[in-house]
C-alpha cells in the first residue's frame, strides 16, 4: 500500500487546518469502507489521511433540535436504520441505510461518507434528496449549509471546497403527513452497489418527490406539485407522461460492468412506479 501520514485531530478546527494545508493530498477517513479499498488498490494516493473519529464534536449521534433531525458525521448506517426518530420521520432513509452492504459494512459505514464519496449509486442519496436534507460543512471560512441537491456534482466530486469537511446532515421534520419508499436493484444482495436506486415521497398536500441514482453521473430529484402522481385515480396517461418526464433525466453509462443502460432504464421505470405506489400506500396507512 502507498505510504501516507495518519493523523487523528481532536477538534474540527485542527482537521480543517490539516485539510486546508494539504488540499487534495489529504483524505478524510470516517468508516473507511470506501477509502481503505481505494488506498489498497492505489486509486487514492493521499499524503495524509485524517481520521475524524477522535473529534468529540463529531461523535456518533442523532438529535432533534429546532424542528430538524441532525445526524453527526461519524454516525453509522446500523444506528441510523435503528433510530426511532429516523424511523418515525424518515422511514425511507432508515430503509436505505439498512440495505447498504452487509452487517459488517453498516457497522462502519457513515452517512456522511456515503454522500462525500459521491458515488451515483449511493443508496442514501435519493432518500436525502426527497427529504430535502441539508449538509452542514465546516471549513476555513466557517460553517456553511449546503442543500443536498447542490452537493453532488459527479462520481467522486461534491461542492465541498478545499479545507471543508461535513460535520452533520440535517433533515427538516415535516409538518404534514407523508409516505416514502426506497427501492433498489442489485445483482447480489449485500455485496454490490445498486444498479438502480430510487426513493419516492408523497405528502398530504399531494406533492410527489422522486429521486433516483446509479443511472447517471449523480443522483437526481424531480418534483410533481400538480397532484397528479399522488392521485391513483388521475388519468393513467397523464401519470405515465409525468413519470416519463422524470425518467428522462437518466443517462446510464454504457461502460458499467453492473448492468446495461437498457436494463437500468427498464428497472428505473419498474422501481419508480413501485416506489410511487408504495409511498401512496404508506401515506394512506399513516406511516412514513
Ligand atoms: C462490500 C461493500 C459493499 C458496499 N455496499 C454499498 C451499498 O450497498 N450501498 C452504498 O450506498 N454503498 C455501499 N458501499 C460503499 C460504502 O460502504 C458507503 O459509501 C459508506 O457509506 C461510506 O462511508 P465511510 O464512513 O466508510 O466512508 P469513508 O470510506 O471513510 O470515506 C468515503 C469518502 O468520503 C470522504 N469523507 C468521509 N467522511 C467525510 C466527511 N465528514 N467530510 C468530508 N469528506 C468525508 C472520504 O475522504 C472518502 O473520500 C459498499 C462498500 C463495500 C466495501
């Protein structure tokens, strides 16, 4: 393995100073389930690896404050999927976290690492998009709040600036009731990234938010506020036309080893329709 310095700062300010000094030569280590693989295969060759796990301010935790749920940067998927507040208000995020990798992976993998890795296939991304999450970042210029839809650029690239790290991900607790469902397709359960990952959320005001990933350079979000998608009795042709407009945002790569573009597009339609029907059902049943 390539040689690098391993640093364990005690504070966010120290971590920011290291990241600012080294720029792209520094890499943050959270759970390491993405980074360690890249260090091993040589696709990442940082001079410095900055472990966040000694920073008390980033300790694992999920807390409710000022109408938001804040998930700290080192909180792992196992804890997110089991958390009662996440399950009550953000059920599709709990579901997405519960299918990431395997038990061993979920015990290490953080939500912040999942989005910062910026894989188009990141399972939590569609749920964070439909729930309108905010990424809280700390950097040389102080703290900054980034809407999740403005966070992803393309595979491996986010809008984090030099010296910035993610300290938390926040989710607004909804005033209105809603139902949401996460769906994914993989070749093998537990050992593979999704060929398609979808999340759909329908709320009491009949707004439908549908997000999907693994079918283009970054996960994307579409909103229907006409009420048509949320209404199963609406004209089927109109509903199909809206869904087709949403799916037109997909542009799967022909070079992927996981699935052909044709298969991904076909599965996107199937999973998108399934997630929509499931979300409407959950809304009617009164569960998120
Ligand atoms: C066998 C296996 C199966 C997997 N299955 C899935 C799956 O089903 N679905 C899925 O979505 N993913 C899957 N993954 C990918 C991985 O587990 C997730 O992306 C995980 O959430 C990454 O979190 P981490 O804490 O391990 O990140 P790390 O590996 O520690 O970091 C990942 C990247 O994010 C950066 N980073 C981490 N934390 C921060 C921060 N706070 N601020 C700024 N940058 C940061 C790191 O520098 C690095 O570039 C799998 C991985 C493996 C090895």
